[in-house]
C-alpha cells in the first residue's frame, strides 16, 4: 500500500496539482487585496464615498455607525457590502483563469490526424483494410 501511495504521489499530475493549488491560494490573496485595497476604494469614492466593506443591514432594527460596532454589540447583520467585494473578487479570478486557459489552448499544437487504416470497397461499399488488393466480401480486384 505504501508503494502504491508513493507511486501515486510521484506521478506528475499530482505534483502539478499540488503546485497549482498553492499558487492558486497565493494568487487568490493577491486578487482579494487588489479588490479590497485598490479597486473598491475608487469605486466607492465615485459613488459618493461609500465603503463597500461597511455596507450592512442590522437585523435587530437598530442603527449602528459601522459593521464593527454592530458586531461588537452582537447584532446579527446582512453584510451585502462584503458580499459585493467577494463577487467582484470571484469575477476577476474567473476572468484571469479564463485568459490563462484560453492562452494555453491557443499555444497547443493540434494533434495530427491519424493515418486511415481502412478504406471502402468501390464495388460493394464494405469497409476493408487499406492494404487490401482484393475485397474479402465481394472478391473484386482493387
């Protein structure tokens, strides 16, 4: 069992997947920082100084100055601003992955078509070996 596990881990696909997961996690943190720290502040400013991470609806009916104050008070909240940040984060990551996959697919060389191994008999229209000189079905010379 240990030998099988070692062989499984040593396969290139598993190692490639492990590297992809680690790089993907780090890339996700970069995108999250980009959305929260670079992209959303100017968008919030254009929309009248709105801080998206501070948009919430308290479910207890009271008014709170910020999400942090509401959380400290123990109020249940619907954090739609944080949800918007997460959606934008996802869209950026999905778009970048789309671009990477699209570029990788364009760089792949097309697989050459396999040489045919059969042909059709012109007399009886049955499928025969491409090397045949006589049809085994109708016995015609090819």
